[in-house]
């Protein structure tokens, strides 16, 4: 989704994505790939009762409470004040809500399998709780994603959203299914390196979005940087005048500050 949205927005919407932004997209994809490769496999959950026992564990309940508190803070306090000026506000809301939507989809997938297997899943309250959670979370995601697309550049929105959403989903899966217990040292190092690569990619994509840098004008940009005049401060000028051997000793010296 990241390269496709960047390419299509460049050609169809006339939005500019410079060389550093393209490198940021690639680094984000590489970091996400490294994280997925080193992430442990999901724990097998086949029934709604097993899913309910996972959802009721204290670790996941605390994590869900933190996500809800963060989401309410973003929606009711930060979004009205900084949503139209900071691209991360709306996209963070979408990503945090995505943790609940992905968990609901996994639970509903188990419910659908049980329904075709003849299990009474429709009488289970968890099924309807998951349906309500999925509808509410997807509606909220679409709402704030559209707001972000209306304000900010499409080639910036989708890569940042992709990175934040993937990170939140992987973290949720690790906490919900206790995947971190089976992780080796190599997997932990690989996951951390992948996450740092994602951060670097987002930084390149967001921090230098207004610079006019491309492969065509890269030599010219480097040449202009090398030929830029050196600006000396007043301290250096004073030192040069004070140490000058050309000025006669009997004439007064004039210092300009």
C-alpha cells in the first residue's frame, strides 16, 4: 500500500514525493518486513472460549485500557487543537483503534469457523461484542483517515499510517497471545532493529518533505552546498583584525560589532 499510494498520488493527484521521501518509504517497508520475519508465530486459538480467556487476562486488559485512554485523549483534547496542523494526531487515532479492529476480526474469524462447524456461536455474547467493536473501530478509522487525507499529502499519510498501524497490531498480537515468551535473542534484536528502521524511514519521510531533492538535481544541490559562502561571525572578524600585522601600531583600530 505504501509504494502504490505514493506512486498513484504522484501521478494522479500531482503530489510531489522527493527522493528522501521515497527512501523513507523503502526503509519503512524494510523495517516492517524485518519485524514480521522475526516475530514469533501466533498461539493457536480455535474456540471463542479460548479467545475470551485471552481477552480477560490482566496484561491485555491493562494494555487495552491504556489504548482507550490514549484514544480518548487524542480524540477529545489533541485532535480539536492540533489535528489540522500535526499529521500524527489523526493517524495515531486510526492506528490505536486498529488494535481493536484486528483483534475483533480474529475473534469473528473463529466464530465463523465455529458457525459452519455447528457450534452455537450466535448465542455467545462475545460474538456480538466483537461485531459491535469491529463496526465502531472501523467507522472511527475511516472517519479520521478521511480527515487526514483531506488536509495532508496522500503520499505522506499512507506510509506513516502503514508504519503506525503495523507497529500497533504487532504489539497487540504479542501481548494478547503471549508471543514474547517464545522469542529468542536473535528475534528480539531483529524486532528492535526493524522498529528503529521504521522510525528512521518515517523521519526521512516527514522531516524533509518540503525539500526539492531528486536524482536529477542531486548533483546541483550538492554543488550549491559546497559553493555556499562561509558566513563568519563577529568574533572571528575581531580576532582577525586584532591579529593583523598589516595595521600599523600607531593607528587606532576600529572594531565593528
